[in-house]
């Protein structure tokens, strides 16, 4: 159906859920982007509660996770088939529970697959042996089970877990399979006491995802050839699976643990009150707290990346609401032209018109880089709050950079619609890269000019960014004076966003406590790119 027919359908829907649906599915229109009307954000933000979605529970209490199709109201009043990680703890049924742990905790649980296709859980960001990492070589068939047993070895941080079966990870994550794993330690405890923070109240996870819906208001994942090449973009932005969400806040400091859980979309995050952007403090990244807070006004976050921020609402004026927004930016999808011919590669759409970056989006989808509000924060009267952001947060591991030439890895495509790394595409039986256990290496990730941004995720080991070179102007504008690094590059990462024409040097330490050879992978976390082969197996030899 065309857009006009679809609008007619939405207008004809009856009931409270339908009224909300017709309003927010079209938030990509210019009129909405400029409006920020308080009346448009009418759904209370879902937060980790005692039951239901994102319930916070100690990871050691969870002995079984069943991967199931359930019925869930993603849109208000409209039950929809939804895939979830389901756990039963203390007689309560939890969906995609937020797992809480501390370094040294032992996690033992059984995953049972009730889907009609194979799956596996990847513990994103954690240091595990290959079996417990959850790579696609261990995918579990329908009706089968898989036992995990591992020790939490990493720093306190906001990690997450999601499916990683080859070819279908994008579909499974899109249909609902994603949960948080929050590790806390003494530094976290000190920060919580200093700022009077409580998880789910003033310490708030925000999972940002885009979705599309069919004519019944149910989640829909259908890909064209162009979307497989460029990555899936949805027609509505959800925060904690809440459409058009609002949150009532006191005039105090809040901590937001932000995960870009979208399949492919990037965000340029800012907090705005009217036309004024508010300062906020970046305090952590994928691998936990920075050494000290960094004051920023905006941050770009790619798929799978996490940002940990503090927002002081005492800096807001009056009672006008504050919005978490994604500011407009150039997604640089139009860089996908062959450097020799100047033409788009096979698989990419020509994209004529006012917005060349919207070419690969489904009808009605929001173009990547569009300015849009994501979350409305209502400021309420509250008791006086006198806490201040600490000047020190943690101590990062010492940065050890290997001498000599880096290992060079080029991100590109073959001109026939296939993304690759050094010309390689994923083969489950091949490991083109081999490293030695305990070795320190420097990798140079170079993105071709004829490309698009690629969020590169490395399994098994966190890393540090050493340098960015040849960054596009919009990235340089956010950089520090230290080797072109972005503020979020100053922490530990497991995923780094590499822009067209840009080179990013990273430092890795392949020390680990596991016996025998270990096989992991690294890949683009644009999930459609991952599914179509932009992924490489690598072996850590004992």
C-alpha cells in the first residue's frame, strides 16, 4: 500500500491504542520534528520494575532463560507477537530481565530455545571463552538447550546480551531479543552514594531502538535488497520499548545508561530545553567509568555502543520540559559510491531527490540523521538537592601500545552489494586472522571513502582507541585535542564507529585465562551487514 492508504488505515483504527499509533508512527515528518509538543509524548517510560519487561534481578538468581515468542503491547493497547528472553524468578515472569552482577560472580544458566529457528545468546562486551561468548558457531536448534557457566571478569559497566546466530541475528534482535547486564563494583557504589542514585529511579537505563509496524500495529521486519545492503531503518523510535515516552523527574542529577540497540541507525544525542542545549557529563562508555567526567553537549552513538551520562536538571530553567533528542547529522550513506566509476555499487539504491540518505529506508521510515525528539522529561517540584558531580570516577587500566606496524583491516564492499573486511566475508570454518595469547597488538581500522559508517565490534576483548585520522568534519567538531579522539574514545570500548574515509587505531591486549585455542569474531554491528557477511573469525592461539 502507498503512504496515503496507510494513513487512511491508521486514522480508521479504533480504540486508545490506535489513537496513539496514528500519532507517533509518522514522527519523521518535518512538522513533528519541529514541534516537540508536550501532548505528543503520552506514554510513561518503561523502567526496570518488580515484574515484566527489564526487571532488575541478580544474575546468579537466574537459572534458566527461555527464548520464546510472547504477546506484548509494544504499542499501547495492541498486543503483538514479540520475541523475548523469559526467566522465572521467585514466582515472577520476567521479560528480557536486567541482570545485575559484580566482578567475580559465577553465572550459570540454561538457555532453552522455543523459537522455530536456531539461536544463541552473545554476552556483549564480556570476556569469556569461545563457548560462553555465544558466537554463531554454537547456535542452538529449535527445542534444544545450551548451558552457560562463566565468571564475570570485567570492570563494572553496562553490558548487554542479544542473539548471534549467523544470517538471522538482525531479525531476532529486531523482534525483541535484547537485555541488559549491569556489573557494579566499589567505584559504582561510591558514585551512587555521592549522588544518591538508585537503579530504575534516578539511575535509568535507556535502550533506544527503531521499529516498523504493519497495518495491525504489530512489529514487522521485512527487508528489501537495499535495506540488506544499507541496514534496516524503522518508522518509529522507541525508548525502553516505549513509543513517545515521557519521564517525570525531580530537579536533581540523573544517571542515564544509554544503549543504542537499533539494528543500524546512529544517533547524535543531546538534551534540549526549547532551543537551548544543556550541558551533560559523559562518565562512562562500553567498558565502564572514565577516570573523570567530561562535560559535553552532544555525542554520536553507533549501533551497539553504550554511553553513561549524568544530567543535572538544576541547570534547566523554569518548568519547560527537557527532551533527549537526536540532532540532525549527515549519516554519510551517500558515500556508498564506487571510487573508480562514481556510481553506487550493486545493492545500493540510486537515491535521487532532496534526501539522498533516505533511499534505502522502507516506505514511511525515518531517514538516518533526521533530527527528532526521543524522550520528554517533565520537571516536577522536589526537595532541595545539593550533590555535585565528583571530579574523579575510577582508574582505567594502563594503556599499553604495541610497537611496530599495526595490523591493517580495511572496511569496504566488492561493488556487487557485499560488504567485507580486507576483502574477506564470513565463513564459519575459516579464521583469516590469528593472534597469540598474551600478545599486544595495534589494529588500524580503515574505512574506504566509498562506504558508510561501520560500528566495529570485537568479541572477547575490550580495547582502547589511540588515534582517529581523516575524520569527517562533523566528527572532528566533537573531537578532543588528543589525537582526534572523541570523548567516548577515552574509555574502554568493545565497539567503535568508523566513518567513511576515516582511520582508527586501537590497542588490544590478548591476555586471557582460558586454556587452549579460542576462536572469536569481529564484525560490523549494523546487523544487516553482519548477517550478510561483514564478519571475520579470528583465533587466539594458546
